[in-house]
């Protein structure tokens, strides 16, 4: 079964995030993930995560597919206007890329090119709607396409939003727009995530919970303080801090 079939069948799936390189050399990335080929269902190719300039996500996704890995192409609204978004989507579909994670994107001011201008013609909900139109066979101006894609759309979800009601509302909007699965930032507070998941169950949402291996206290503190959607309880930060101190002894 492929990723789409497993999601629709309610199977447990495991995905792995793959960052394109800051350059055009991908051989080392392919070598690192080869041992995981039979253990991972799909590979999330990030789209200049945290507004750090990297190789285009669609190019990396194509290369993963050519090497036998099933990609999930991430696409943000930050860098492309409505024309370029549609062009990149149709171009990706030409190479058989069907799984998408559609995102609004981080502001360039937080990245390594803070002078870059943000576009944001659309937000994530509008991008999902636009992609659904492409699947039907029409562009954003209702012009008929010559050949249509078959995208399987996912979206991001923040279970730790301070306004839980708003996040649940956005979840419903994204499902109505055409999203079939959701992925979260790394989960550290399992009880809080469980309470959110119970509320989200009214939509029968397929949620893939994020997991990350934290190297040390400094990394954990940075994630907690700077990355939206990541909430590490103090009890875990303290435990990581004590462990990091023991490592230095």
C-alpha cells in the first residue's frame, strides 16, 4: 500500500522529514535515508523551512521519487504568487508527485535572507482550495486545464495553539477545502495532545503526530522559545538540562 492508501484505510504511518541541501549535492542525503526505505512510508520534503534558503522542495521530491522513495512535497505561500504556485504544482504532477503538505510558510525575516520580500498571495486554506480546483481540472481563474493532476493534500496542525477553538475551526476549514491528513510539530505534552485529538475527532481527522530527537538542553530551549507550535513542558526541559550537565562532567 502507498501512503495515500494507508491514510485512507486508517493505517498507522511513519513519515520522515528531509531537508533539501543548501546547494545541489544530494548524494549524502540519499545515502543516509537508504537504510530506512522499508521502514518509512513517506518522506516530507521541506520548503525552505524557517525561511532558510535551500534547494527547491519540488526538485528534491523528484529526486527522492527517482530513487524509490515516496515523497510528500511541502509547498508554502511565502515565496510564490498565485501564478507560480499553480505552475510549480502542475510541474510537480508531471513527475508523478501527488502527496502534498500545503502551508502558509514562515516570514523571511526569521531566516538567512531577512531582506527577501514575502509574497503571501494566499494562505494555507486558500492554497488547498486552489489545489482542489487543479484536481478538478481548472485553474484559479476557472480556465480549463489540458490534463489535470491527482494530488493528495495534507496540511499543518497546531494542537498547542493558545486558542484551541480557533485551531479546531481552522482544522474544519482545511478539511472542507480538501485536506485529507494533518501533520503536527513535535509533540512533547502527550496529555494535552490527547485532549486536542478528542476535540478534533469530530471531523474524523487523520493526524500524524510529530516526533523529534532533542540533542541537548540548548536545542530544546531553542525549539521551545522560537518554533511556533512546539511546547516543551518545564518538567522535560529540566530533565534534559540535568542530562546535559551530566554529559559535560
